[in-house]
C-alpha cells in the first residue's frame, strides 16, 4: 500500500535515511499518483418480492428486535424499504434498516 501511495523512490530514500542516519539522503523524485482505476457502473437493483425475501426480512426483523428496536418501528421501516431498490440479502437489508432507524 505504501508503495502505491508514496512511490518506490520515496520508500528507498526513507530506507537509506534509516540505515545511514549520518549521510544526507538524496531527494527523491516527485511521487506519481497511482493510475486511476475505472469506476464500475452502478447496478440497478429492482425491489424484491419473493419467498426468500420474506425469510430474509424475518431474519432482519428478529435481529433489529434483539438490538432493542420497537416492533412497530421495525415494521414501518421494512415497509418503507420494500419500496426502495435494495440489493438482495440479509446484510444489505440490515444495513439499510439500521440507517433508516438510527440515522447518524
């Protein structure tokens, strides 16, 4: 990671400074920023209505209830989230629920 951020020349300069503290190190070349990676296009996720989604929702409901949220708050939040495009799975639904229930 440091090689990507600071560059090879900077790392070599610091190594030589550490190994030979009495010798002044030669200035390193300007570090070049790492090449930008192409951004991945965002996926459009359609709302899910299926039996497996119902099981996922039930698991999220239980997890939120065990975290101390009231049943009526959880029901309201899950109803709101059904209308939003959320990625399938427990973790994305739980994250979205927590963000809706406890905004920072």
